[in-house]
């Protein structure tokens, strides 16, 4: 599993996802689950050429897209923010832009920008940070 990237920065940290999956005792956190589903959105696109019926694929893809969008809304309403939540949101925005799902893509990108500002990622030194800094130096490089 390679890290998905957005121009110069990494959207999904392979190290962080693997660590979250390894540390899961009985169940996987909701933000990690939705991140994995968001990653699968674009993975399914690469499998489209191998399928015989394009209509069948489109129904599956639309269902997964709606599930990811609904789950992200539920996580946002419960105020359980994390970097996995932001990464899933970014992957959803890339999916919407790539598939020409407008105006949803426009609204998702705007919401994502507001979330990044709320997290303080626009100015890490002066802005109030919602998330505490990770304890490990290696993980600090991935944020």
C-alpha cells in the first residue's frame, strides 16, 4: 500500500495507517474505517477496466461514494476529528473533482479548507491547534 499523495504533500501516511491497524484490539476506529473506504473509492476506478459491465461498476461506486460521504458527515457531527478524518475528506474531494461531481466537489473542497483552518494547519506556529502534537518524532514529520 503506497501513500496517496497530493502534489508535494502526503495525504495518507502509510506508517500511521499501519500503526492504527496494528494497535486495533477488537475493532477499528471509525476514522480509520472511513479512511480505508475513501482510499478504496479510487482503487475501484483502476479495477473498472477489468469489469465486464460498466453499469454494474457505476452502481457499486455510487453506493460506496454515498457511504463515505454519509460517514464523514456523521464523524463531523460527532466532533471526532483526527488526521485520518482529514485525509479521508481530502480523498473524497479528489474523487469528486476527478469524476466531475459538481457542485459537490466545490462544497467539499470549501469544507475541507475550513477544517484545515480549524485544525490550525494553515499556520502551525500561531493558530490554535485542535489536535495535540504526537509524542513520536517520526509521526511529527507526517503531520
